[in-house]
């Protein structure tokens, strides 16, 4: 167990809806990253937050947005859901923004999203 | 896009045998990491090897890195049924972790 928790564990939405996924970082970690993992693929980096600010972004459209709160918990919001957004969404925390790009990341169990 | 490419895509072995997985990547890296994932759940960090290191051990795991060939290998010795999982390499350069598609390992008791 890494100490990183995510909610909900599973979610079903319909195309066009909006979804919010939540992540609670491991104690003492101030950096959180979000990944999308489609079936049979490796995780794809969405973005990273350090001290409540976006600190790097992958190749995802603006309808993917995030927030990090003062207690370092985080949200991933996806607007105008598309069928291809169906995936496992993983968050990962790490101890420091400066080393977060270089060190170990601790993953939560993920939220499985199905878009119908 | 995915930088790391694991080989083979799938591997099936008997309990007690060794399992070797390979990873190739395309650009220069700061470090390379191996992760394990059970049944589509969260990833578990196994080992990190820095670009100036050539080999690293952790328990039954042995990782090698050849930066001239842009490749790495993960060896699991004396495999157990509990090692059944997907294994991913992830490279870290000037961008956050870039994962490959993974190797699906099945260890048969």
C-alpha cells in the first residue's frame, strides 16, 4: 500500500457529461501527477501539480483540468466526455516538485471510468 | 506518445524459473524505472536505475541499463505465482515519466 487513495473506484458516465475524480496524496508529498491508462496500454501523463499550480502537462486537451488543494489532495476534471476517455485514471504523489520529475512516484489504485 | 517499448509483450514461465523483460527507449534519460501492475490496478514502483549506473539489484530483481543502446532489462529470479502481473519500464528525462506498453508475465504454479 502506498498511502495514496482515489475515489471513486469505478464510474460510468455518458458522452458529453462531466466527471471529477479525486486523489489524496501520501502524507508529506506535495506533488501529484495524473495519468490515463487505456486498456492494454501504459499510463500516459496528463499533468502534474506542485504547491497548487500546474507544473507540467502532457498531450491532453484543455477539457482535462485539475486542481490541487492546500492539503495536497487533488482533483481531475474532464468536461464533454468522449467515448475514448474510457480508461483507468491513476494519480501518483511524490515528495517534492523539484525532484518529482526525477524520483519515485507512488501510485493510487486508480479510478476506472467508462463512458457510454 | 510512449517512449519505452517492452519486449516481449507477454511471457509465460513455470514457477521457479527466471523471467527476463527488456525495454528500449528513444531519447536521453535521467533515470529509468520499473513498475509492476496487478490486474489493471495501481502501479507499484520496483526499482530505479540512474543513467550513470549500469546494474542494480533489489531482492530477486536485477536491472541493467545500457545507455549506448538505449535499453534496459529486468530479471526476476526464482519466480513465484505472485509475480504474475504486468511490468512497465518508465523513462525520465526532461519530461515526466514516459511509460511503455508493458510485458504481461504469467507465472504458472
